[in-house]
């Protein structure tokens, strides 16, 4: 026959609830960090594309002047 063990069960239940809450919070933080990293990567790719498509300044051609 099992005896009533109320406080012990409540303590285990509250620990399980707290663990689930911490797991949910960690998952949310991970998702935010991942999204932030994706946005940073997109920004870097955008800046890289713009810098590659910009025209070269005068004097910075594609030929080497061997007479200089």
C-alpha cells in the first residue's frame, strides 16, 4: 500500500516544471541567436556584393603599366 507523499510529489513536479521552463527559455534564446547570425550573414553578403559591383576608381584599372 502506497502512503500519501504530497510534499515530495509537489517538489518533483515543481522541479520538472522548472526544468521545462529552462529548456523552453534556452530554445528561445538559441532561436534568437540563430536568426541574428543569419541576419548578420545576409548583411555581410550584401556589403560584399555591393563592393564587388562598384566601379573601380580612376587609376585602378585592370592593366599593369610597366612603364611606370
